[in-house]
C-alpha cells in the first residue's frame, strides 16, 4: 500500500513538473495592449518594449511607401484592443509578434492591402502574391522595393560617404 501511495504522489509531482511550463508559457506569450506607438509599418512600441511584426517587412520611412505603411498600421491599431502573440525575438532584441484586432491578423492585413511584403517566413507569401495580382496598395504605384535591399543599399551609401 505504501509503495502504491508513493508512486501516486511521485506521478502527481511528475505531472505538475511537466505541465507547469506549458501553462506558464501560454500566459507569457500572449497579452493585450491598447494605443501603442507606431514607429513604422512593421514596428510598434508598447509598455517599454519594441515589437516587430511577425513575418512582414514594410518599406522604411525614408523609402517610397514607408510613411503610407506607417499611417495604415497606425489607423488599424488606433483605439483598438490588440492581442499580441509573441513568436520570438529578432537579432536586435526586439520581440517578434503577431498582432490581432477585431479585423484579424494585422500582419496579414498589411501584406494583403499591399503595404508590406512577406518575409522571414512563408506565412504570408500567398497573400502577397494575391496583393500583387490585384495591384493592392503600393503594388498599384510600381510595387514595393524590398525593404531589406533598401536597408543594405542605404548602409553602403552611408559607408561610402564616411
């Protein structure tokens, strides 16, 4: 009887040990915010943290379409209850997350409306192709120059001037 009792207690604690991280991680990786500061078309600031939008790259602020992408993101988030779902962290220490409002997945909407490109993941590639075919947003005015290429070119230009 005591061996069965000991096994039952040991099993219970093993169960708690295995399940506790799963329960805790669900709480830490998702939270709600309101009124974030929109930095550009793919980055916001809230509660002392920079948050990079998952799977998308919007034009830089000094790039054609950059201010329009920022304005669209700001409009979609303004006055909304936003659910942030962390998917990781980037090489600069920013949180990477999906944002959801009553409209749905904000990252996907930015790509669907033609104000960001799918990047880093294949999550939104088909959405981007549809936006290009339909000439949505910036695809109607000549397309989006890949923001990553623009950043590399800008860094090279700055280095050449130094």
